[in-house]
C-alpha cells in the first residue's frame, strides 16, 4: 500500500512539473521588435543578412506554434529568433560599413590620381 502511494505521488509530481506555463507575450513582442529592427536596417538587401532574417521569422513562427504545448521549446526558439535577428542586423551594418569604406577608398584614389599623387 505504501509503495503504491509513493509511486502515485511521484507520478503526480512528475506530471505537475511537466506542464510549464506558456511563454509571456512580452518575449514574443521583443523578438518581433528585433526582427523589425533588422528589416528597418535593410537586412532584406543583403544576401547573408536576408538568410538570417528569414531564419529569425521561421524560429518565431515555430515558437508561436509550440508555445501552448511545449513552452520550454518555444522559449528556446524565441532566443534563437532574437539571435538570428541580431546577426542579420550586424551583417547589414557590416555591409554598409564596407560600402562606405570602399567609397572612401575610391574617392581617395581619385584625388591621388587627380593630383598626380603628390602631397
């Protein structure tokens, strides 16, 4: 009798721990904000950043689908979405910085060749 009571208590305790509350709505809002920021920076215009932006969207969509039944997995998907969005932003900024540097080099070369390279 005592043995069955122990087994029943363990099963009840285990099933109680298995059901976690859904991920708070604010986490989804934060991830959506990060994705929007990447879009606003122009991540769609960079081939590398575009891939990560799409991955962020996919991760967020998966998190929304999983939130009710598997909130722990949904939380990880949100973390992944935010990381992908951040990477998309970084790649977009890097591309813009490289373009500015290339433009500055071209202007410098034009100035140097226009003056004969003398200083």
